[in-house]
């Protein structure tokens, strides 16, 4: 792996940790007070936001955060890398559909921020595909061959 590719992966790892920490904060907010979602995200239909919906959003966000942090720690794990990429695709799809299909989340700064983060992360992770190493023979396969 070239030095530039290594630098890019380190930058991507830092980005993933930063996004993960911010998502954890959003999760805490969702559990503490569901009005956080109706005031910042789902401003088109704030009456739709209730405690159950906020806690579900909080769990989804927390799970995404954990996956992203795990990927940052083990960025060469191709399966984890793919799953992490999908967390951003799902987030982008969710916020775009809420903004343009369901009209529950008009394009305010509260919605634009996750759209920009998800979109930028998708681009970064797609670029990062060329930086992660190809899978090699696992240790278990090597042990079997030796015996």
C-alpha cells in the first residue's frame, strides 16, 4: 500500500470516529427528549414524533455509530467496511425519502447536515475501497494446509 493510500485510510478512520461520536450524542438526545427530533429533523410533521419513534431512531443511530467505530478500528476488514458503507447509504436514503417523498423533514440545516455527512462518507468510503488490501488466506486455512 502506498504512503498516500495509508494517509487516506487514516483520514477515513478519523472521519469515521468523529461521525460515530456525533451519532452517539444524537442517540443520547433521542433518548433524553424526543422533542429533539421534532425541532431539528422532522420539522415538517412534528406531531408524528413521539417517544417510541425517538427511541427507535436513537437505537438505529447508536447501532450505526458502533458499526462505524468498529470499522475505524479494523478498517481492513472488508465485510465490516461494506456494512459500514451501507449504514451511510441507508441514512442517505432515509433522509432523502423523508425530505422528498414523505415531506416530514424539510431541507433545514438539521436535515442538510446528515445528508452532507452521509453523502461525503459514501464518496470517501468508495474511494477507500482501492486502499484496503485484498483478502488474504486466513490463518485457519493456512493451518489446515500445513496439516
